[in-house]
């Protein structure tokens, strides 16, 4: 129960961060107070609806099977990444993007340190397998630790170029892609790790652990892509 509480608290913190970033962009892009308020309401409703969707899935038996096709990929990972791609493509030329401080999208990637820390405790509770932590093949914590350093050197001291930050973002996306592969292969291809059965507990398919695939990982990807588009447009 204590571990679940920490997942809930981290989720609330990330939701608030998304609102702060969104409100910052909306306040800068829309001088009309009524229109700005309407955009904020839409943002809040969309995020809360997705949160409810993740919660509802975690309360059913829809995900509680490791048979193919991979239900996590179909119902959580796929839709979240599809939304990221469509949303950023449609808004790539909008002015609101430039009202988000460039450093924010880099600094905030440090939240992945907390995610990976929870993963380690989740292994101790028998919910996750060590493959998906830094003890195994997940190096996401290193990316999280590098985030404040990159942000400080690039935007605080101007010691590294924005091109380097763009490269760092691409590396971050690649690391997340590898983490997703490790998660999926640990569940669906245990033979790669010398096992004949899935290495992940079915508890992983319950809420709040569904937040990992449905919200926490997609937020990391979303901020990386948003930062890349923002930095490219600023040149």
C-alpha cells in the first residue's frame, strides 16, 4: 500500500507539472482571457479523462493477461504515443510553443529518477522484474540524472549548444524505446532471459502500475519531442 501511495503522489506531481507547462503556454499565446480560460479547461478535461481511462483499465481484467497480442501496447502505449505524434504535428507551428521556457522541458526530465527509484522498490515487492530497473537493462535513471546538468550548462551557462540539447533529447527517446522493449520482452519474450514463462507479475496490470505505460513513460517522450520541436523552431 505504501508503494502504491508513492505512485499516486508521483502521478499527481506529474499531472500538476503538465498543467503548469500548459497554462504557461496558454497564458503567453492567448491575450483574450475568455479564450485562454477555455483552452485551460480543455487541457484539464483531456488530462483527467486520460487519467480516468488508465484507472478504469486497471480496475478491469482487460489487461490481466500476458497472452498475445500485447494488450498494454494496444490499450495504453500505442494510444498515448499516437496522441503525442498527432498533437505535436498539428501544433508544430503554433506560437504557444515558444512561451514555454526551453530549460523547463529539460529540467523536468529529472522526474525519471523518481520513476526508476519506484521501479527498484517495485522489484522488492515482487511487482516488477529486475530486468526493467538499472540493475538490469534500464538506464533511464542515468538520463534523469543528466537532465539538470544539461539544462544548467545549456540554458544557465551557455556552455553547450542547443544542437547538443536536441541530440540529448534524441538519446532520451532512444533510451525510453529500449525500456519499452525490455518491459515487453520481459513479459512476452522471456526466452531472451532464459525463462520459459513471463517474468512479470500480473499485479503489474493493476492500477496504479498501469500509470507506468499509460502516463509516466509517454510524458517523458512527449517532453522530449516537444523540446526538439521547440529548439528547432527557435533557430
